[in-house]
């Protein structure tokens, strides 16, 4: 019942604080004989790493991953894969002011109430830095899923500004600093986010992750539902406040006729005429694209002074300096992809166990 | 890794099909010496049971629960509590037509692809009837939480029609067939839902569940986050397509200043000046009210003919007769409460284990 | 982390007290489409049930099992299989005397210290009656393993009297009331056990369980070792005090040369020249017979008065009346077989998950 | 369901191969605010490390542990504690010969059958080197148990030579290279083991581990029994073939009268008049000393040539060079202590969760 592990058969345990010597994870349950080397993981980490544009934190971290176990001659051996990323640019001084104050919107107060102690330096364990381990684990998960499954993410809303879905273009996603699939929106977002950044403020985002090529049959009733596990996995990402599958909250406004995806045979294959379900029925994949969305709240670290209290119960104010993303939602995109990959890899193994 | 269990320390395993002899659950991990008898559970089951208004299925089920173990002289003994509810009004004939056809929006196709066999009678294991076991388990969970914690739910949107939150009145919730906290909305909904029902159609809903009195410190980083577990638990309820905590998807549109709940001391107590967080920061409860919402899709069983295919791959049509709720979201309200209670009870025990 | 469940993928949760209305279990994770009906389970229960000879308790229990879920038209559906056995001959009066006294050797004192409450009637949850659920689950486990795997048990020591292994004959096992594979020993044991029984005393036993036909590769380093799981499963049976695999404790006295089983090719197949390992190396099956033994202590319920204390801390004496097995080890034989079957079924699914 | 983790609330995940860059573990679930620094762990590792006498392997490993996370200012924070030990003296050349041959008694063949790949260098994952991680985790477990609980181990049989229990002296244990509590036996063992070592052979051992000061009430029926978890934990140690609790296998030969430990009040405290139970009844601790024993088989690496086969199915012979312990049982003593500590720490937290 480790609170720092996820997955059942494909099981990842992460460790490490933002300003400790390193962070890392142990990936257990990987099938043997999969080709794996450090660059296979590094390429995904590079998508999450900070400092790639003016819209992310200026902390300099190369996020270089080392494989410490579980791989021999470029192949997985079936034993646990230990991955480690050293922390390089931890300026703990920046955090002296917040040692005794709780930053509103952060986990400071909650950790302190729970444990009676908290590593205040850079958020300690609650720092989004932990998500690097998720992305590393997600790279292994993708190996298990194989080339027939593709998992991609895109930011579909930045602050209050949504994309126009009719302009969706996956090739655009890699071309702008926002993972935005709508080139026009991406351009507008630049100005918007520059304004937010210069004001020392922050904004939220909505990300959509899509898995194509997932075979029908993954997932399991009742409490091992694929969508329940996806919801839990995405909600476990820092700053996420909402998750939906397929039509999501919009499903409440649909009629029964609109909602239930009709089926037809097309060239001997089963075809659905719509995908309100987001690829999952009764907790089990149907073979359609799996579509999930999650909402990320604005970065809690902002420049303007905010009312708060001290550890010893006095009213005070705080403004967070440090180096922060004006919108953590952007860098959450590869994290969302990684979590979806992990859930699917786990369910692929679980399905194989029960149904052969 | 049972897919039919939830919770870690407070652990519930459910079993049973809609048209089998009975359904039930085994509740493990309950502390000893709690007062428990069948009426303590029955009162919650009565809130979920069918046939209480014209807006729910006309299937007649008394949903009478029996305690088969784990209780001695009206007190829990710490050993597993086995609860059983016999199925009384299972008209399997109604389902003959769907034996070989997949009902759109239902789990039929997905189960068949996964298992190669499915109990088609009343949805079998995927029937919402399973949720009675959840409500029964939730009654035990409430005992663990004690009287200082209250958990309540309300329907805040029926089809496209939202309540006016300024009219929120918890006492109204028990006075109308919709668990609606806005008396005016409840009245409007009657006409709306009558229309839906008479058209043989269906609609969705959004439910809000609120836990008050929850102490700070419950939950655990990183993958045992309280909100992640709530999201998974609510998403595991039949027909749920979205879950959010606090400001939820709306958080994406907030500024950093609006989002981060400020704090002040009030009469020696910590007070938050807002609750965008929904009572959870960094995956740990803060002592504020825990607020979660979930979206339920329209009932998939509708009268109008829908395109589908047969098990042997031919195009056909189907219209579902049986006896169905025009809006399953209504009866999902006590189920959502129960799931929230279970998650909180589990985390209460987990917190006590680690932090004493 | 249910303490009343075992297994990971093939997962069994048992419930029920000796003198409650019923006992039972929920078997989760069973592959679909296996042929299963009540007689398939009943035949194994009949081997464990009391009253079949003068050497077991005279309590009359038909141990009739009912399948309440998870099976359709004689086939498993992949959903949880709920099994229930009603208690028929519970004479709770017999236990009035022990309500306030702790029976030496029994779980009475330990339960009371843990829970502050105990169901004293017939041992409540700690009664060996619970093992009927294990045997029922074991019947399902055998289905998963298939006909190529055979699991058999035999009593190899009764009190201080060991069998002569050179006379081992599996056909003898079904011919005597002791599951003894040595006909000559079985005859001698009759007189011995009659003496024990008439003296109101009891004795222990050692049981050997053997699984043949298990493929190489089951089990998993490091903490999911096949032998570690077998040891835990057998030690969890009531009254078991020791477990060994292959040469077991005798391995300590072997030389390195004697201990390490040599290998040769025989007709294109791998052959081991001995089986000190008991079919398991590094926690993984080798394809040899899996051999485990467990020691059962004497029945704690005996007629002679024994020193004990009362719940309120006074010295007293107790002699247990009730109806008891003079040697619980005998009826533990089918239970040991069942546990071995459950562990192997679980590992078969786990191996399939990771290694395909 | 990680196979490389143990424990439920106090949960340890180990990783690493004998000849990889490092080994280590992640310890999750530790309560916050416990004083912890590297020397607290190092002192226990030093007891297990190789090269301390001529009776252990001459491989030079300082086994220096680093704490990478979970500790702030010398106190645990409640977040995962990552521990790493670098491998220093890995001579992989020594193992070239065995790349294609299976060493009898080793895990080579079983790993290869399971995974189709194996890290042959020094035994890879199946090397006893992994047990250093267990000892490190055990040091944290001891912190949780506190000073009132003491856990000690001793070798009570070396090869066929048993100690005389009447000469048991705990102070002797630290004075000889065998952790032997019988000074006279220890002296005799020197000559015996020198003979074994010079002959290039090996021998087994039996170790007894004793936990004093454990409160009554730890453990949980039915499958979370304290003795079942101890049995599984000890059997998971490399080369262990048997485990027993209290009277163990000897219990089979006791009469019911001898076996059931009588009770009396002594100065207002509960006193047992014997401890055949080994401190556990019904799977729950009674407050008596917890006594467990385990048998370790002879080291499988021996100098004399042994019959074996190659990966491609040819008969051959092998003699293992490398640097090996003539009796791995000796260094298994601190490992057994560590495993017992881990099981008890886990159950302490579990008990606190359920029973407060």
C-alpha cells in the first residue's frame, strides 16, 4: 500500500525531493527482453525538462537519467529497473523565507498538519519535480505497449482561452511552446502568457491525452475500471483538479440518443459511429481511441503578496520569488501522457494474466 | 489486486450479478467495537433503492441487507463483515432480445471482447445494481468516520439544467425526488424529466458530494493522494464520465491570485478565505470542506431504435425495453456519498497507521 | 491489504465465524470460460468435512456449497465467484464456560488483546471451520491449473510416529482415515490415535504436499518467491508451526555436493538427478515436483484441566468439552493441498502477465 | 503486486544486481520525525558485510549506504527513504565460464526458463548481495519498533553440528565469527568450517531469531497472520529451505498437554508457563518472546566439478571459482533479524491503523 507507488503489475515507486541529491524511481514488473537504453528514456524527459522556452521555469536541470539495474546488454531482464536523475540546480536559499510561512495554494500547510515536519526547500516531495520520475517510467510503459499504441497529449485550453477543435492538427503540437494543436490559438497564447508572466501571475490549462491503437478488452470491472484508474492517475499529477473521459462533463447535457455510440460493421471490422464514451464502456476498452482530459490549476507561486499564516499561528503575507512556470499545465502534458501509458501498460499485463 | 475490491485498509470486495440469486460484499479492516446492526445499513440502502418515485426504475427490490459475519452482540469484532442482499424481482425474460446484440452505450460489447462470455441478463455484473453493495459498505465507512464527519450529496444539474447555487438549501435535498438543493430547480426538473421519460429517452446529471468535519492531514502523497483516490472511486461508479475537486475544470480559467486560497487566523483557528482547492492541497486534506463533483451520462437503455451489431458480426438495430431509470444520475447520489465515505474511512485508518 | 484475503491475481477473500449463520469466500481473478459447477467444488469439500471417521470431530456439517455469482451456464464469466456454506450444527451452548476464560493454546487471549472483543463461540473467526472456504477456493484454483498439474497431500508423521518413506504408495492415501501413504504405518496409527482420543488428549502431525506437472518459470524474485508464498500460505493454516521445502531443515546437514541437484539431458529433456530443492530454485519453479511439508501442533482443546486466567485477571482452570478432532493435522491435509493450489494458480497468472 | 517489495504499510522495494553499478531500496510508509542518519543504518550493514573473517567471502565491499531522500535535518519526513549502496569489487570476469552453463543449486536455470535472459555476473539479481538492502531497511524498521523491542539472531546449527541450548549466552554471539550463542560449540565449529572451506565444499546452518518486548495484539487473522508473514519473509531470504515458529516441527511430537502454554497471573501481569507457541497464537502476538528459526542450505558454489547442462542443451560439468562464503548461513543471521524487524514494524502500523 505504498503511497509512493502506482500500478499493480507494472508498478512504479518514485522517491526524492526537489532539493535533495537526486530523484528517481523503481520500475517493477516489466517483461523481459524489451530493448531499453538511457536515450529511450531521455527523449521523453527532454520534453518535460525546464528551461526550453521563456514560458517555463528558468531552473537549469539537464534531467539526465541513469539506469542502475534491470537491464543487461540493452535488454530488460524482468528485474526492477532503477532510474536516477541527479538534482543539479537547487537554490535552497530562495526558499528561506517560506520556511515558516505556508504558501497559499501549495501543499505546505497540509504536509505540516499531516507530518509535523516538511521539507520546505522547493516544495520538497510535493514539488512538480517528482513528475520527471513519472515521465521516465512512462517511457518504459510505452515499450510494453509497443509501436501499435500511440499516446499523445495537447493543451486545449490556456487560462480561459480554448482552442478551436476544428483546427486540430497533431503536427502543430511539436511546433509551439504550448503543445497546442491549433496553430492560431498558439500564436494568441504567446501574447496572453507573456502578459501573465510579466504580471508575476499565473494561469491554468486543460490538457487532452489520446491513446490510439489500444486493443479492446483492457480494463476490468468494478474497481479496476480502466477509466477509474486513468482518473486516479491523472488526478495524482500535481495541481490537477478535474478529469474527464470522452464526453466528460458534457455528457450530462446529452440525450440518451446522442450519448450512446452506435455501431456498424465496416469491411468486416467493428466501427463506432461516434466516441462519446472516449473508448471505454463498463470500464473496459472498446478499441476506439481513448480520450481523457484534465484541468490544471494556476501555478500557486505568484509574485503578488498573499495573506497567509505562520507555523506558529500569526497572520502574515507572502509573495513567492523562486523561478516558476507561469503555467505548470504546459509541462504537465508529457506527464499526462506518461501516466496514461503507465495505466495502459499495467492493464495490458493484467488482461494478459486473466484472459491469456 | 482484486478488480472487485476497493480501499487498502478499509477494504470492500463486492460480488454478484443483477439477475443472480443475490449480491453482496465483504467489508474488511473495520475497527472493532463499533455499534452495528442491520438497520444502520438499511437506512442508507433505502435511499438508493428503486421504485421510490416515478423517476426511477419500476423494478421492485426491497434491497434487504443481512449481516452474515463480523458482528457480535451488535458490535463489530474486527473480522470481515459479510453483507448479502437477495435479488427479488429479476425478470430475465426481458433480456432475451439482447442476448446476441450489443446495446450501444452499455458494457455489452466490451465485456464480450474481454471475456468471450457475458451475463446479458440485466447487465449482469455491469448492472448498476452492484452499487447497492457500495452503499452498504459506505454505511460501515460512516461508522468509522464517526458523527463529527458528515457526508452529503446533491444533484446540481439534470440534463442541461443547472441549479442556481445561490438558492442552495441542504434541507431541500430530502424533499424532492431529485436530491436537488434548489427547490425552484427541482420543480422545473419534474416537467423536464417527465418529458424525457415519456419520450423513452434519458438524460445525464451532475452530482456534488461534500464532506464536512474531515480533519486536516488525511491523504498521502504521491499516488495515495486523497483527491486521486476520490477521483478513482467516483469514476468507478457506473456511467460516470468526469470528476472534479473544488474549482475543478473551472480552475483552468482562474488567475493564480483567485485560485490560491488565502489563510488567516480566526479566534485561534486556521481559516481559509475561499475553497477553490475543495479541501485538498498536495493530496492531503486541509480541514476545509471536501467538495467533489461527478458527471453521469444519460441512461443507455432507451426506447428508440439504435444501430448496433450482433455477436456474429451483422448490422442490426436495438431498442431496450426492460424497466429503467430515465436518469441514473439521481440514484447515483447516495452511491457517490458512499464512495466518498469509503475513501475517507480508508485514509483515516492509513493516516492513523503512519502518523499515530 | 485485507488480512482476510490471499493471492494477488487469483485472489480469495474469506469471511465467517464458526457459529454464525454461514461462512464463505469470494474468489476473484478467475479466467473466464472455465467449466464450473457446485459438484466440482463439493468433491473437495467432502474430503475435509467433519464426521467421516471416529478420528475427526463429531460435529455434523454437510458443508454444502452454493455458487452465488460469477458462473453462467456452467462456465466462469471472469467476475467474482461468491461461495457460501451454511453452518448447520453450531451448539453455542457448549462454549458458555469459555466465554470468560482463555483456552491455553487457542487464539482466545490474543484476539481479546488485539480487539477487546472476541466471538468465543466455537472459536469464532479463529475456528478451523474457516478452512472450508480455503478448500472451496482451492477447487477453483485447480481448474486454473488444469489437468496437467496434480496436487496431492499425505500425512507423513502422526504424533511422534513417522512413516517409512520406502513404503510410500499414493493409492494408500485414500484407503485410510489418515491420508497416510504407508499402509503399515496407517494401521499402527489407528491404535495410537484411539489411545490419544480416549485419554481426552491430542497429538500433532506432519503433512507433505506435492505438486507434479508444474511448468518451470513460476514464481518471482525477490519477495514474490514461489517458496516464500507457499511458506506464508501453509503457515496461515490454523495450528501450523513449521514449513519446509524440499530437503527443508535437513538441508542444513547436507554438504554442498549433496545439496546441489545435478542436471543432465535425457531424451532431449532436462533432467535433475535429485530434488533436494523441492522443485524451486531462486524462488522459481524448475519443472521438478514441488515438495512442501508443514507441521501441525496438537489440537489445543483437550479434556484435562489446564491452568489459565480469566478476562478479569484471575487464575483458574479449564478443560475443553465441545467436539474436537484428536488430531487436527489429519483434516489439514486437504487444506494444505488447497493452499498449494491457490499459490500455484496465482503464480501461473502472474507469470503469464509478465512473461506472456 | 511488485515482486521486489515486501510489507504493506511499512513497504520496502529493493533493486540492483550483484555486478551492476549499485544496489538499493526505497523504504516507504515510515512515520515522520524519527531520528535517522546514515550511521544508524551503517552499523547494521557492517554486521552483514563480507570479508570480516576467513569464514566469509573475500570480496571487498565497504557496503557504504547513502540516504538520498526522505530525511531532513536528521529526521524522517514521512516520505520515501531512498537508500543506495554502490558496488565496489565486482569481478565480472570470474563469471565468464558460467555464462552458458547452469550452476547446480543456483537460480541460473530457473531464471533462464522464466525470463529467457539472465544476468549471470555474480548471480545478478539472485545474488545474496541483495540482502544488504534488506538489512538497511531493517535498520529503519527497528527505529519504528523503538527501544522497547529487541531483535537478535544466533546460529544454532552449523552443518550437522547443533549447539547445546543449555549453554546459550547472548553475549557470546558477538564474540565469535559465527554469531554462535554457545562458546564451546563456536570453538568446535572453527575446525569444522576450516575443513569444509579447504575442501572447497560448503555447509548449511540453522538460525534462530528472537524478538523480545513485542506488545500483544500484533498480527491479524487470517491471511495476515504474524507467523505467516514471518514465514514468508524468512523463506524469501536466499537459500532458506525451512521456517518454524516456537516448537516448530517438534510440535508434531508433543502431546496436547505439553503443547498448550498454560497461563497464570504474576504480580498483576499475565505470565505464560512455557512458550511452545513462540509468542504467537491465532496469528497474533501474545506478548511473549517471538521465536523463529530458519534453515539455510549449503552454498551452491563449490569447487568440485558437478554435472550440469548448457543453455543449448548439452551435458557438461562445472566447478565454481569466484569468491564465496563456505556457509552463507552465517551472514544470513543479520538478514533474518532484519526481516523479522520489517514484519514487526509493518504489523505495528497495521495494528495501529485498525485498533488505534
